[in-house]
């Protein structure tokens, strides 16, 4: 067993950190206040090579391993959640799922554009009436010769207004013997597609979230990912990747809380003494440190399992569940340590508090992950070998 990061890992961590501090942090408060998102951030991330992390060189990516993606997510979320969400959706939910499930022809067709950032990918599973109960979606796909006709809508879609293509999960209308699922790549420029932004979010305000609609939208059969009937498995695989990026990003929030609190606790004095000397403040700082260090171990383990090509559904659920709760608790403590200053956007911790709350809802709620962990322990849930796994990193 070797817990050390390689020099290449350190380089990725350092460049993602610099990107966050130079390109994201300077105007993050203004963008968050105005709930302003635009495509510029995606273009900058593409130019910095961040969108090709963990994609093999054969498909135009950087050829770095899966731990690298986690490190980049941690450092990006240390700057702002909206930057990490780009990697979660584009790289985790969309690109890695194509790498796992796409045919060789599909990988050659789509991965180079995604790795370079010429194309941005997103994911469409959740619907107005199907969130946790993801299997019971209403979007329908009807086979018609060499195509499928899609009708339905998806909501809470990150990058809805900017993505060029979406990995969409639908139920097959005329499947035999019973309705089952299929996954498709739907391109934005297809007639019958439209998107609309959602407004008024509690957090991640400078990130784009919206709805996407399919109205008699025709998708060629060659855009189906996996076989008919694989759709739900494709969706769950996508979540194995997405949850990894959310879990690693959550560690970045804790680190950002520590960055802010270490400074504030040494500057702010009460009765002539730094508040960092107060034991109740130290207790909160110590909990944050534990959350950060435990969180890293949890997501490094998942990255290592990804590198080996092993199924890691239980482990990634654990990392996402524990890290997101610890990030929320850290942000809550960070507000507490800052007192009234923590309650306004003069300091970043109120943003961490709002942003960290979202991650306990998306990509499996806190409650869903609690149930998943209990079910594994009680033997009600077990990991069967997968029909298709993410290629191991070589
Ligand atoms: N990889 C591949 N296949 C998998 C899998 C995985 N990780 N997990 C399950 N499967 C397969 C199973 O093997 C099973 O197939 P077999 O019967 O052939 O073995 C099939 O899928 C059904 O699996 P389960 O029995 O586990 O299904 P379930 O109904 O018990 O799952 C659930 C329940 C775990 C709660 C699941 O519905 C779930 O995770 N819900 C939460 C959904 C979620 O996270 N939504 C967030 C959407 S993304 C988002 O937030 C938007 C965004 O853009 C940020």
C-alpha cells in the first residue's frame, strides 16, 4: 500500500489550485451575488487542459489516472463549487460514462472533442417527478426503424444551457417484454430539443442549472449507449463517476473553510486574545481537519479502485455521503467562527455554507446514501460483476 501522490498528481493538484485562485476566486463573490454564469469559464477550463483529465491519450485526453480527476475537483471546489460542477458533469457523468459504455466507434467519434473541450457534455436523468426514484422516469423513447423518438423533460440539469450534448436516460416505450431503459447521446442542435435555465437557487449561483425538453426528437440508433435495457445501469455507472467528483470536491470546501478560519481565528481577538486560542474554536477547527483528512482517504481509495477497473459503488457512495456531510458541518462551523461576518458575503464562508448544502441533495441525497450503506451492511444489497467496467488506468 502506498499513500503518496506521484509528482504528476502534485502537478495536477498545483495547476488546478492555481487555476482556481487566478481564474475563479477574483470575481466569484460578484458572480455569485448576481447569479451570473457564462460559457467563458468552460472555455478557460478547456484551455487549461482540465476537461481532458483522466481520458486516455488514445482519445485525445491527458492520459492521467482517475485519482487526478479527484485532485482537480478538490482544488477547483476550494475556489468555487460552480467550477467543480463543470468537471462533475462534463468529465464525470458524461465523458467517463462514454469511456465505460461507448463502442469503439462511439468513443472515437465523441471523446476527442470532449477531452479538448470543443464539445461540452452533460447528463439527463432527473425529472420533475423522479429524483431519488430514478428508475421511474417518464421520458419515453420509441423505436422507429433506425432511430428512436424521444419525448419528455429533465430538470436540475447542470450546464443545461451550455452543453453541446447530453447523456439522456429514457424508458423504451415499445420494448419487449416490458418497458426498460436505454441511454442516448442527444445533441443540442437536434430539432425538438430546447433548454431553459432555473433561477433562485440557494447555492452554486454562478453555475448554470436548467431544464431540457425533448419534443418528438429523433435520435439515430447509433447514438444509443449500451444495449436496449442497459439504460439504468449506464445511469448508475455515471453516478459512480459523478459521486466521485462530488466527494473529492467536498474535501475542497473543507480546505477552503480551513483557509478562511485559520486566518480569521489568528486575526480576530476577544479580550486581547486570538479566538484561535479558545478551545471551542479549536474544537471546530479540529473537526474540519478530521473531515479533510478522512475525506481524502475515502476519495483516494475510490480513485485507486477506478484505476484498477474495480466496481466501487459502495465505496463511492460512502465517500460522497461522509464527505458532503463533513463539508456542510465544516461550512456551518466556519460561519460560526466568523460570527456576524460569517453571515454576509464580505467573507466567503456563507457561500461555502450555501454551496455545501446542495451536495447533500444532488447525486443521491444524504438519505439515499444512508440507506445504501445500511443495505450493503445488512446484505440486502451486493455488488454483482458489471457487464462493462471503466477501463483500468494503465
Ligand atoms: N453500475 C452499473 N450497474 C448498476 C450500478 C452501478 N453503479 N448500480 C446498480 N446497477 C444495476 C444493478 O446491478 C441492477 O441490475 P441487475 O438487476 O441486472 O443486477 C440494476 O442496476 C438495478 O440496481 P439496484 O437494484 O441497485 O436499483 P435500485 O432501484 O435498488 O436503486 C437507488 C435504488 C440506489 C436508490 C438508485 O435509484 C439511486 O441511486 N437513486 C438516486 C439517484 C440519483 O443519485 N440521482 C441524482 C441524479 S444526477 C444529478 O443530481 C443531476 C446533476 O446534473 C448534478
